[in-house]
């Protein structure tokens, strides 16, 4: 499946960013009064830009960024990765309790798991607070990862940067714009804490077939330019949920 996209404008959490575009799903949230940067909750006034609507997650179109998803035949999305040049950003969105954020606890568990596997880790301050840097060994040699977490109202967005953007936040550029322009639609039903929020391909995308994607039927690239193939990073899943939100 091939769709094209474009650019963006400011957000929540006390910072800024920008988009504009040329296709795919509209987001009706308007947000002239919004002064910070996102990710935004669907109830907040987010900048009015075009976004790719994946259900619980709406991704702003930013020039030069390709959205790659791995989806089941029924359109249920298992993985979302944004790619720009030599950098990638894997996105996940999870249920959280009303009372508190879960990123500090999740970050600690990711660090413990990576350390047990022989990775070196370090915490550092970033745009959204404490980030986790990791250097892991892969068959292709050492790889650097940068984990970013954003706690929202009853949800948490986790981003994992890879490539140049992992070792140099200043190089994240358009990928950071995408993160700052996300809109999360948590829904109202109770969910176990840390359960991934459901992501689905838009109907028009699920119905479209990419003739060149037969070798990998579950890879659905969004944003043209590149045909579907393996996402650049396979992240270790977060520990399974406990309790309910």
C-alpha cells in the first residue's frame, strides 16, 4: 500500500514543532490556543493538520518521513516505525492508570532487561524528561537506541529512536516533529495497565493492495517512496500489564 504525506505545526508539553501535507486521513482537532507540544490527548486542542489515523494513534504528516507498519491480514497493526534518512522511530501507545504516569517504572524495567542481556545503559535528560540510552550488540555490530516516554491522561507513548537520531537528538528533526504532533485517542473503556492500545489500518488502506508486497504480505508501507520490508528495529516488548486503568 502506498500513500503520501507532507509537514506540521506546534504542540503541548512545553515545547514546539510544525506540519502541512498532501494526503491521507484528516484529523478534526483544532488547536490555535495550544502553546506547548504533544503528544496530545484527543480531548486537547492540537494543531489542525492532516494526520494518518491509525485508531488510537494519529500521526502527523511530516515531509520526508515514511510511515511503515506491520499489520495482520485483518488490518490490526502490530508495529509502527517512522523512517527518515538513516534514522528511525518506533512508536507504541499503552494504557495507563488515572492516578499516575508509568514511564519511570517502564523505563526501569527496560533498563534492567537490557542490562541482563549485556547492553550498556545510561539515563539522560531530554525534551520529555528522563530518556534511556542503550548500546546493544546485534549481528551487525553495536547499535545505539534511545527510549523516550511521554505520560498522558490514562496513556503512555513510548518512542524508540535508532540510527543517527539515537546518538544525536539534534538529528531527530522530522521524526521528533512526528512525536510532538501525535494525537492519542485512548477511548473510554477500562484496560489493563500497559496493554497496547489498538491500532488499525484505515479502511481505504486495508482495501488497497501493493502489487510488490507479496513477499511480505503483512508489511504495509505508508507514504510512498519505498516498498514494504522489515522494519529497522525490533524492540523488546514491555513487561506485560498489571492491574487496570
